[in-house]
C-alpha cells in the first residue's frame, strides 16, 4: 500500500478543473464545473483535498455552488488507504481503497453519517496521462440500484 499511496501523492498533488454531469432518479440531471485541489506533506502519509462544484446549466442556479467537500486521504494505523470526506450538507463518509486496476483507484464507502438516505457510495479515480475521470456511483433508500450519480473529467492546472 505504501507504493500505491506514494503514487497517489505524486500524481494527484495540485489543482484539477473540469466539467461533469450529475444524474440520479431523485434529482434533476445537470451539468457542473468542478475544482479539486490536493495538497501533500513530504513527511506524512496524508493528502488534504478541497473540492467544489458549481451548476452549469440553463437555470437560475447556473454558477451557484452545488457541492463542497473537504477531507483527507490517509494511510491508517492498519496500513490501509482511506478517503475521509466532510461535505457542506453535513454528510461525512469514510471510504477504503478496495481495488487498484490499471489506472483505476476504487474507494468503497465504509461509514456514512448524517445522511440517512444514502446506503452506499463509491469514489473512483481513473488516473492516466490524460484528464482524470471521477465517477461516483451510489445507492439510496429511494433508489436502491447501485448506479452512477456523478461523472467528471478533470485536467491538472499547470
């Protein structure tokens, strides 16, 4: 896991921007713009991130903040890689890295708090030399099928 975390630190460090699309049976589909910044520490196995998304659509909400999330990607005491998320709506999540395949890093939710409707969610980062892709599948009590909720393509700022 140490090599995987080192690769994540080296690859993700910086600010990424791009566009995405949100859909789910319980929401109105919409486009969005996204920015996520990853900051690393040379001496610790920790990555801090801050993520924001703004509506990109033909409604009065265009350009308004739709999502704000911050937290850490860490190596926990057991040596596992975890993604810890605190969201502006009050929801908190702990994900664990469940798989690495090619450029895909798959984080599955272990704990979800302050959101009784969400059953399961997953963060996937596809990291290649091109833009990174970041789909987010989930299931809720209203829509129990595990399906994609968000999908964005992000490019690193230079």
